[in-house]
C-alpha cells in the first residue's frame, strides 16, 4: 500500500504570531485613523484564530463578525466581498447557510509569495471602510492584498 502514495505530508505555511500581532496593530491604527472602533481577527491558513483585538468602543457583535470574515477569507483564499455574489449562484448558494461564512466586505486572505498563509477580518465600519483597513494593514506588512 505504501508504494501507492506519492507523498505523505504537505508543507503547512501559516502566518507567524509576530506577523499576526503586527497586522492587528496596523489594522487598529487604520481603523482609528478612519474614525471607527473595530474588531480585528487574524487566522492561520486553516481558519484557526491566531490573533484578535476589539476596541473598547466596538460593539460586541463585531468580534464574531471579524473572526468569521477572517475564516471565510482563509477558507478558499478569496476576499469576503466576492462571496456576496458567489452565493447568488444556485450551485454555490447552499454555502450561504454555513454558520461561519461571512459574505460581507472586510475580510481578505493573507498571501505571502503567492501562498495562502491566513486570513484577516475587520468589523466595525461599513464594508468599504473595513476593506480599506484590511488592505492598509496587509500592505504595511508586505503581504499581498488582492481584491
């Protein structure tokens, strides 16, 4: 049976804790500069939470939404704003019922040298504000921000 295997393991590249914390700091600075309190979540490539912060004035719902945005972005490597259109397709629509899928702007995959290493999600402003803050944080740390 072993002769049939072509490989037994795969490399697991994930955003480092140091980079996750730096993304949180950069995103908080961006949301504060834009004038809105927010929650920011960073996940690894498997959608597991790496780092999180919520401004004192951010509503409690922003926490769960930010985590879900980061999870959604990491799940397929697509920004969350594209999911809104994707779930309109009858073939994909059932995914809209997944409890973690967040088809609202403000979540981006974290890409490093073309490789998915995590997701970032921001909740607190409108979708455009959340998206902008994500892009600012990703670009500040040298990650690729795709739209």
